[in-house]
C-alpha cells in the first residue's frame, strides 16, 4: 500500500511538472494569438489579456490585403528546395563517411565537424563574395545553394547510419547493389525517422531564417517571412507599428509549421529518440 501510494504521489508530481512546463511553453503562442484579435490599444495595455471584442478583421486584413501570403510562398519554396538538396548531399556524404573505406576518412569527418564550431556570422563575408562573383545575389538560387549542405544533418544521419548492420550492406553488395541503390533502397528506409527529423528541423531553420536572406536579397518580391514581416509591418511599412496586425501576421506565418509538425510529429519524436526504424 505504501509503495502504491508513493507511486501515485510521484505520478501526480510528474504530471504537475509536465503541465507547468507545457503551459510556460505554450504561453507565448497563446499570447500571440490573443494579441492578433486585440485592438492596438489593448495590445499595449499590460492589464488586458483577453480581447474585449475580438478583431477578426485583423486576420482578414493580413491575409487578403498584405503581401504576407507571398512571403509564405517564397519561404515554402526556398525551404522545400533547400531541404531536398540538404537531404541528398547529407545522405551521400554520410554514406561515404560510414560505409566507404578511404584514406583520411576520419580526418575528413573531423574537419566537417570543425566547421560546425565556426560562428555563422564568420561565413557571411566569404559567402557573400562568392555569390557576388557568381552573380547570384538577390536570387532564389543564391539563397538555396548557399545552404545546400547541413553539417548538423551530416552528424544526425551519421549517428543513424552507424546503427545499420555492416553485414546487411555487405549482403547488398554481394547481390549486386551499387552505392546509390544501397543508400536509397536499403539504408534510407531503415533510418527514415532520422531523415524526417533532419528534414523537419532544417525546414524550420530555413523557413525562419532572417539574417542571411536580409544580407543577400533586397527585392521585396523575394523576401522570406521573417524579413518580409519586418519590412512591411514594422519598419515604416504600410501598417507602421500596429502590433495587433504584426501579431496577426506572425500567427499566419507560424501556421504552416504547425501543420507540418502535426503530420510528422510521430517520426520526429522517434528520430530524436534514436529510433532508426530497425527492430532488435
């Protein structure tokens, strides 16, 4: 009885901690949605949490009378293409590092991981010069190829590939499967969760990216969501500093990410937990 009672107490404490952490995590999103339905005066009033009269026209104004939909389309296009390229380049390089034997393999991996230690800002100037020499500034192509390889993705996929039995790869080679077929027909299905986790995290990073796109693009027609939101709604844009419309725009922008996560959360959680899709 005593042990059962202690177990119930521990379970209740665990639930309270999880509920508290969930509430703290969800509060900024809840505040953003509620602020999107407030007037400008209510947003600035710290004593007002719920809108007295929900301003649904804020959402319709943002969707139908601002370029926010175009910004979302730009971000979706750049993010999808970038993630697709990162998945291919990451998988190919990881396959070489894990399953191919060549001189300097460990040194190559050490160099790759060493570049991950560099501050992102340290790469801006050389990357900008390279894109300028290639005449790719202010283009979608420049945005995409400058992010064509993900060091984090290589590390994540390497951890998953290392759990694939070497005997399975040898059996595939004996059956006549080449490197390309082995990678995409055997290894990729077995490590699907890691691929999805990498893709989802990379997509979110690309979708929310602000600093680098702002440096290499100045055409508002090419703006991604973060820079577009700032340019149009905040920095002397059409709505100045109308924070209720800024919050409405932010709520609309985050919607594609919520939908994406809703459909991929199972594989995302499995990938974070180290599930490679193989059963012991």
